[in-house]
C-alpha cells in the first residue's frame, strides 16, 4: 500500500466523523463508540478537522467538549451527501 492509499483511508474516517456530526453535536467518546475507533484516533481527527475550520467546539454546561460542524463544514457535508445520492 502506498502512502496515498493510507491517507485516503484516513481522510475517509474524517469525512465519516464530519457526517456523523451533521445531525447534532457529539463528544469524542460518543463518536469513538459510534465509529468503533479508539478515542485517540477520533480526538486526533477532530483536531485536524478543527484546524481546517470544519468543526468547532461547543459546550453544553458539562465538562465534556461537544463538536459540531462550522458553516464551512456543513457546506462540505451537504456537497458530499449531494454527490453520493
């Protein structure tokens, strides 16, 4: 497997997380459970998505961090969903 194939698989994981957030904010723990991934993998992916302006942190009165898409993230999700229909 070349380096690009591995990056594609990882990109796919990030896109799945972004789509998971489309229906509402989630904590990293919730996303890890939903996607059957290690919490560290999800946290790292969320950090990358945040760095690129696709997700943001919102708090819901608890100590947990909830992530949700930014307007740019919502636009990307809508485009992905449009292309896959």
